[in-house]
């Protein structure tokens, strides 16, 4: 009997009038947990009853504690007829199960009814007494902390990052059960709410178990989603990143967790050691015992990466020798061949030993979970401690279209998960399950990452879009190389090639350096030497799904960039429909991509962060929405302009073209001004000066970075801003240059217009969809989180794609305009974490849901840099001491590169035939050779060509110079000195900025206790989080049969969203918290039937409940001791 | 293509004071949009009409949802549905309970009944306050009335605590409640020149001097009714006009004091007996509910009008009433000094307030 749950019902207030005659209510309360129910006395004739009940005690398993919510029902006593329900409160008691989180839940909760909404409030106190359970076979995972936050939570330190955890549970949807025909809507809604609450509890517990087994104590970046598959059931799935977190506190704590887990989770003991081998987990060929796993895996990446590319090479090498993955991550130009050869030997043997011991142990332990976890080196985190993220390859994404079948649910009827624990158990006869679907997608993602020479995927997320029986599964992330120092060994495929990773890259540009081998690039790419350190190659454009690393050097401000797209499709059923959709997907991705690229250039930026591409499926159309935050990374080359070209050089409409061209150029100029993009000219020599030489040399000397001009053609190239000279070039077949826009038909004109439609935010506003706004760090205390929903009805039956696009674009633009207008009182302010979700709820409806936070900042200081971390001097020194051979291979850098985004589309249906067919496409698309399909093959930026030439030249000259002098070291030193100076400069304003923001936050100290702030970000400006109280994960259904009376659909949804906010705040306040961070609205499904005067809406929200204190309060403690910060903050918390 | 649904919900409820005022004033959404466009708010943020419309709709919805809470403002502070900073709550309540003086002037002293409510459209046309706004104001009066009717203790304080209003507004409501409860006649043509603030001041005087609560806060009854005992005692003042000696004595005392201090001395001397009779008859009749209702009209007819026709200045009036009140104390045979003071104190300040054009 591992736990005792105690609940006390204190009082109610503002109850609704249930007895018309007396205008009063005779209320009593039922308290239910599991199958036990208690009742309070009836408090007669009061709208503000005082029950002051005894403590109701439930003696339960901790497994139940994790799964079940405490269910409180308020009823009106009726002597003659059945008691009427007033409403319910579900309290998730999970936060009480962690030792460090909340100790009591106590406060006023809104009493919620799915038909009437909030009806009064009830005051409840809940406590849990947990007994220690050392049972090694236990099913509960009490004590594992969950965080929605996608970075390491503020008052913790990550000692180890274990890696990816995932789980899903399925059940029948009560709404679609036969019984639903005879029960009331209320009963049906409540059954659903309860079921989902149970399922998420179970899911969380299961994930917790996995984490314990891996030896971790927390899940960060926990992302839970529902798939309402209708007839075929209900899927609750979650992914997250398992970590071992240490509470930052007075030195003694750090190891408690690691000491603990052998006791708490004996299984982890066994799993721990196999993890040590880690370098070469599943794929190694020398696994005679487990022949099952390696084959499917190796098959996938190899088959999906055609020979010409490097990714396949490491794979084959890997299988031919029991080498580490050293080769898998191609050298970034710095890894000197010689030294690698030398060191590889001993390392290899070491690794082999480890692998073998691991194998033995693995044989002993039956844990397949761990294998699974290590199989996917994915991280749901989007921002990382400094030094963690070494290099970023680019976006990897995969989509697959599935046909939903009824989920096979055994007679037991209980929630059951079809978890595949081990690949060994997968046989062809096994029914296709959701798990297997995701497994496929993840495999694909992984192979894409490998193709980019990366061993990990960060900023990883998964999503679905369902319409009738068709479901699009999507996953995306950013291929990256991580510093293994922070990882639990084994969670990455990559060998612990220490020498490689210890070579430090400058923190503010290192992540831009290409992770793949420049000689064997996974796709055509155009590389230059890093504009920052001049030592390594960088791509010309970088797309990522993560947040901008805090140490990254940027110029100017960032801004939200969106690509929007509608595609009509024929209505169809079943497989035909799925095929139609999967055929459309690649084109959509391609177009979205082109749009993003063009818009990026239009804003004169060169990198996208937080890229999120959503494709939503409806009966007769597909919607695509890509959002990201554009930024100018000073390490990357300057983007070129956009050139408009007619169909033929001598096109009659040349006047028209030039006018458009002018508009575009003007826009670019305006945007440069607007976003204050003035890249530092530390190394880049003034292009004006070098312009002349450029053009000559570029073509002969350096080995032209652009393909030879072969045919005279219709494509015009724009050059750097400094050069107006046009040269005519041909790009190889079909690879359209992103920045050359051809006008060959009216559609193209439309496209260009739509490019220009995006209005810049009004003065005083900035916007982004990431955690940090590039270029702004001096936040003041103003915070306004909001959710906005807009549904558009398309009345015009004969809409074209173009027309739809326009409508969709306008919808998004108008939403933004509305936000700016509504929030104008907050100027200067920035809309952060703008999260757009699109859906096609019905045939002619488009729904856009946006959640974001507006934050005020201090305008005075916006110019200053945001470098958060002081530059590590040690690493600088190390840098200086390292010598690298200079590889002046201009040739390689001349190949075309585009962003590393890889997209593949695959269709898997039960029909094997179709499946094969589509798989082929998927494979070919996956690697990106197939040019006409894969968007990635697309755009090449030649715009900055001249620019680039100048810098190459300059670089070449510099290098030649130093070589001549025979002293590489000197030049290097000067560079790094220059570097350190610049970083120091960057440091100083920070201090100022900080103190200023501290001062400004003072104003907010006197706020009332009940105020609960909410933000989708992981932090609240001006405050410090001192305690995480647990995860908030709530699911609500609201239904009405009197839509008109409630103010129509808008009135209905408006009050529902307000109610959801209210319930979230109440739960947080009851936990003792004063804020929700990393808040998100995962689901907002709205259905209406105006003719019947009915509507229904489902909302799922999540976030982390926290206690935060104004930064001024803890300033003293923070300044006195860096290490003992939490000692100070804990006392703060106590006060 | 049409916008089917459009909502915006902030964690902290966003409310634009300007839109709130338009809503309170009973503008329709479209009219409000027009007013806002004319107000130039569009230039602020490069907004279009659609943006303005959407914003106005959102705000109107918010206000409608809030309205329920505003009916019992104490709930606003501890409700959970809207997170509204305290200073905003105060603003919301204060503005919601604010009223138009022109409107309140029309219903002042009327029974707050359904019948009156039916006349609101006439009042609306007359005052050019929108019907919606009239209804809100009327319902506010009624709501406040209903709540404080039953309560013990000081009226103003009760209103302030129950409706979280500012002191000024609470006093105004006290006046409205007091007038409604005693059904003072304010609508006669002769009283038209008086503003609501004049009456509110008088009501304040009456409440703080003539009610039961005025003498004893602990008493069961409340502030809304006049002190019956006191009204009875007022009959005793009649002696000042019925006793010929006393009347003459009073007159000579007042005239001695006034001589040479005013230009209208002759008129004062001439009308002394009439004026004194008028004031004392008013006092003596106050036991009748009907005459209580006519209190203000009587003051005007019996005192203010005669003085005005004699062209007394406000200063003359003050001088006269001060001496009139004080002289009574010197009268040896006049024993009702306390009642006299309680009566004349209020009448004096009411007349001071009401003596204008």
C-alpha cells in the first residue's frame, strides 16, 4: 500500500441557483478516486456552502496515483428526484508525487460542467503520503519529474542527457462507442475527459518507467498529443528527452539521484553498463546474437541514400569494420586526417571491448527499452547549455500518409498500449500499429540526419493531421552534432571521438559550421569559410527547428517568417485519397520551402530558427503553413537580393518586370533598415572595394563557385548589393534558383505579389516564433499571453489554388495585424513564440489558432548584443594552441548548397503493392537527388556571389600571406584575440542590461498572490524560477445546445478559452505557483452545427507550473555566490 | 468567404477603456467602429476597418461576459474567469456604475419599478442617452436599491462596500436610493432648474442629519428612512409661528442683526413672517409621507421663490438664514433648541445649495 491520498472539501462559492423556487442550492460533494467514493453532507440553501468536511482518505497504489485524477463532483440535493450535477473538478495529483514539487494542493477550483461551463468554485485541500517502495517490479514511476520546457529548466543542471523517450497508448473513443447513442452529451463528454485524463496519466507513468530504466530522473521537453481518430479510436502519445537533472543547490546534492537509481530501479543497473558502450549501439555488424535489429536499420539508411553522397559511405564503412562512427560524422574541415588516423587505433579497440561487454550484458538483461531509446538519438530540446550543440546540419523531416483502421482492442477493454519493446519482436504478421508507424518515421528522420553527417536530431517534434480515415504523420527536427560530454554515453550513435569534439569552435559561430564532409556533401551546397572565425566552412543558409543559441552572433533583429499554401484536392475515399494526398505533399513542401527562402532573402537574412512546417489535411484541400524566425547570422554570408526575370530575356513586359524588381529591391532595403541588419565588417572586406577583382577572379582563379555559364538562358543572376552587373548563367536542369523569380504566367505574378504582401509589423513591434527574440534581450516586465482563433468560411465553390492561397495568406496576415492593434498599448513590444496551427475542420472551413506572448522591452537598449554567456577564456586558449592544416579548397565550396532541409514523403497503406510503390519514392526523395520532387534540391543563392568571392579572395590572400610567412599560428592568434576582444565588448553591455531589467522588474513586486502569469516561453522576464511544481496537462470538452444564446460560435469559444485559462490558473495557484511557463495549447478542435444550434469544442493545454520571484529579490544572492545560487533562492522561496 | 468565428483571449483580459465607454454608452458594434475610426485610432497601428471591427467585437463580448460579474462587483475580485488587474477592476466597476446626470435627473425620486422601466424609451429620447445605457443605469439603481434596502448601518458605507464604488459615486448612489425610497418629488417644472448634484447634496444632508442612523449608528433601522421621532418633534417648532410674541420677538432679533448689512433689508423685514411660516409649516407637516415627498417643491415655493422675486443675492440668503437660525436660540421661551438645530441645519444648507438660477 504505497500511498495515502487525503482530500478535504472546505467550501464553495458563487454556486449557480439550482432551485428556482428558493433561488438557492442544496449542495453536496462527491469525492472519487479510483473506485472509492466519499460524500460530504448536504449544505442546504446556500450559494456559498461551507462543508468543512473531514479528511477523506484513499489508500491506493502509487500506480493509481499516477494514472488517476481525483474527481470531485458538486451536486444539488433533491429529495424527490435525482440529484442534479452542478459540475466537476479533476485534480491531477501527479505534482504531489515528486519530493521537490508541491506538498499540498489547496485552493479554489472552478467547478466545470461540459454543458454550462464554469459554475462557481470549490475550495479543496489535497495531500499525499507516499511510502517508499523498493519493489523492483513496480509499475509506477513516482518521482520522475516532467517538464514541458524545451530547455534545461532554470533551477536545474543537467548532469546527463539520456536521450529520447516515447510512448503511446490507444483506446476506443467513448464518443464513438455504442453507448453514446443512449447517454446524454454530458455523460459522454465526461467519459471522454476522464478517459483522456487516465490515458495521459498512464502514458506519463510509462514514460517515467522508461526514464528510470535509463537511469534518469526527469523528462524535459515533454510533448504529449492526442490523435482523435474518430471511429478508429483515440491515441495519446508523448515524446520527451530523458535527463538526469540536479537541482542547483548547495554542493551536496549532485549525486543523490545517481546513487538512488540502483535502488529505485534495479533494472537500470543492468542497463547502465550496456549504455557505456554506446558508441556503436544497434547497428554494428558484429552482433551475432541479435541478427534481428541491425538489418532493418542498416537497410533503411543505405537504401535511402544513393551512392554519390557521403552518408552512405560511412554506413558502408561502418559495416565493413567495427569502427566507431568516427567516419560517420564527416570531418568539418578541421579534423586533420593524420591525427585521426593515429588516434583511431587505440580508440577503436577500446570501443570494441566496450561493445562486447555491452553485448554480453545486453544478453543478460532483457531490457529492450533501452535499445529502443538509444536507437533514436533524438532530443526534444530546442535550446541547450552552451557548448552542448557543436554543429548544426539542417532540418530533417519526414511525413507519411496512413489510412486509419479501427484500433484492434482486445476484449479486456482496458487501455492497452501496443508498445513494441524490441525490434526482434517485430514480425511481418504483427498488426500494423501506431507504434510501427512512428518507428518508420523516426527511422527515416534518423537516416536523414546521418545523411547530413550528424549523429543526433535536436528540436525534434512529431505531429499528426487527421481527416476522416486519412492521417498524415509528420516528424521534424534539426540534424546536429552534440558534445558527448553532456550525454550519457550511448545515447548517441557517434563514437566518443573526443579529440574531435574537444577541439573547440568559437561559441558564437561554431554551430553554423557544417557537420558533413565538404568533399562528400549530402546535397549540392555552397560553402564559404565562416565569416566569423574564418576557419571552417559554413553553408550560405541555415534552417533549423531549434532556438537561436544564446551565444550566436547575430546582426540586427529577427522576425517571423511564414510561408502559407493551400492546395485543392479532389474528394476521394480510402487509398485513392491517401495516394492523392501523398502525391501532393512533396509539391507543397517544395513550395513552402521556396516561399520561405524568398521571404528570407526579402528580409535580407540568412538563417531560420524554430522552423515548424504544418501540413493539415481536409476533405478537399491541403493547407501548409511554415513558420520560423529569420535572423542574420554574422557567421554566414550575406544573402543576395532577389532577381525577377521574364520568360525570355527580351520579354515585352520588361517594364513591368523592372517595376516589380524595383519594389523588391526597395522592400529589401526597407527591411534591412527595419531589422537593423548591419553585419559587422570585422573580416568581410568592403565588397565595393573588391568588386572589380571579384568578378574577374571569381571566374578564372578561384575556381568559379558557380556552375559554368553554359547556355544563354532566361535566368538572371543578381549579385551582391554592390554589383549591378548581370551575368547570364544556367543552372543545371530543374534546379530553380530560389532568388530568381521567373514571370512566365499570371500565377507567377501572383506569387510575387503575395511575397510582397507580408506587411512588416508596425513600428514598435517585432515578432518571432522562438524562445528568444534575436536582437532583443532587455525585457521589461510586461507579459501578455493570448490565444486567438479564427475560422473562415469559403463560400465560393470554384476557388482556384491561387485564390485559396490569397485567402489563406490574408487570414494569417490579418490575424497578425489584429494582434498588433490589440497589443498596441504595450509598445515597444515583441510577439514571441507565435505558434500558428491550421486545421480544416469542415469542407469549407479554415481554422487558424494562434498562441503567443507579447512582451515589452526597453527600447533604449535594443542595439546591444545579447550574448548571455561570457566567453570561455579557456576554450579560447585551447583554440589558439591547436593547429589545423589549412585546406584551401575553394572548389568544394563552389558546389551548390541549399539549406539542409530534407523532406521525404512516403505512403504506407495496408496494401502492400501501393506501399512498395510509394516507398520507392520515399527513398529517392529522401536523399534528395530526385530534383523535381524534392524541395531541398531547390534554391541556390547566387545573390551573394560577388560578396562571397570577395571574402574568399580576402581569405585566400590572408592565408597565402600567413603561409608564406610560415606562421599559421600568428594569424590565428590575432584572429582569436580580435575575437576575444569583440566578445568582451559584447559582455559589458550585458551587465548593464541585466541590472536595468532588474530595476524595471521592481514594479511588479507588489502584485497580488492570485495573479498567475502564463507564457509559452520557458522564462518570465524580470523573474527567476525558483521551483517547478509539476506539469499541467489538462483536457476539456465543452458543448452547447444553445449556441445562439451563448453569443454564437465566437461567444461560445471565447468563454470556453477564458474558462480553460481560468482552470489552468486555478490549478497552478492551488499548487502554490504563480506562473505557467512553456504553456501551449496542443489541441483546439471546434465543431459546430448552427442549424441545430449546437457546437462542441475540445481543448488540450499543457505547461509547467512554477514559482517565480522577481529578480530583484534574489539579486543579492546571485551576485554573492555563483555556485550557491539556489541556496539563496530557496531561502527566497521560503520567505 | 466570411469570418465564421473570431476570438482573441488574453491571459490578462485586455480591455480598451475607450471601447468600454462606447459599450456602456450603448453603441452598437458598427457605430462603435465608426466612432473609433473617427477618433483616429486606425493610424496608431496601421489598422484597417476589419481589424477594428474584430477588436470591437472581441471587447464587446468580453464586456458582456463581465457584465454578470459587475452586477455584484465583489465577485469581480474573487472570480477566476477573468484575470483583471485590481486597478482595472476598479475602473470597470466605477465606469459601469457611472451614470448620466441628465438621465438620473429624470428618474430621481421615482419608484424604481417595472412601470418606470417602461418609460425609459421616452427618457431616452428626451435625454438622448441610448436606451441600452438607460436600462443599464436604471438597473444599477434598482440593484443598489435592492441590496442596501435590507442592510443595517450607514447607507454610503454599505454601498461602497457592496459595490466597491468610490466615495463620490457611493454618495451619489446613496442619494438616488434615498430619493427613490422616500419618493421625493423632483420632476415638477419648478424644480427643473435643479441639477442632480444639487439634489445629491441635499440628500447627503438629509441622510446624515435626519435619519435614524444619523444619531445612532448601532440602531437596527437604516439610513434610508427619516427618523420618525424627529419628524414628530418637528411639530413642536410650530410654536415659533403660532405664538405671536415669539414670532415678533424672533423677527425683531433677526432684523436687528441684519440692519445695515444688506441692500434688501426692507424686503427681508417685510417677508419675515411669511418666510418663517413657510419653513416651519414644512417642518410641521413632515410626518405625512405625502408632504415629505413635496419637501423640495415646498422649499422652492415657500422660500426660494419669494426671496428670488425680492432679488435676494445668495449672500443675502446666507446672512438671513444664519441669523434666522441663531436668533431662535436667544428666544427664552423657545425650548426646542436641539430639534431646531437639526432641522434648520439641513434646511439652511439645502437652500444654500438650491438657491441659484
